[in-house]
C-alpha cells in the first residue's frame, strides 16, 4: 500500500510541476508562437511519460 501511495504522490508531483512550469513559461515568453492550451497539452504529455516511468520504476 505504501508503494502505491508513493507512486501516486510522485506522479502528482510530476503533473503539477509540468503544469506550473508551462504556466510560467507562457508568462515569460510573450512572443512565443504557441498558446497556453498548447503548452498545457505538451506539459501533460511529458508529465504522463514521466509518471509512467516513475510508476514502472518503483517496485
């Protein structure tokens, strides 16, 4: 049970971290060609891959 909680916490940290970084990157780079929803989509995709790697690595 502890391993499951650990996996879920790490995955949530990955998702929140990428969402926050996308938000701040959007605010800093005002001349970017992409929009905030695009950044969030990219961030969620990357966070999903990292979460999957974390999920598989914790046994």
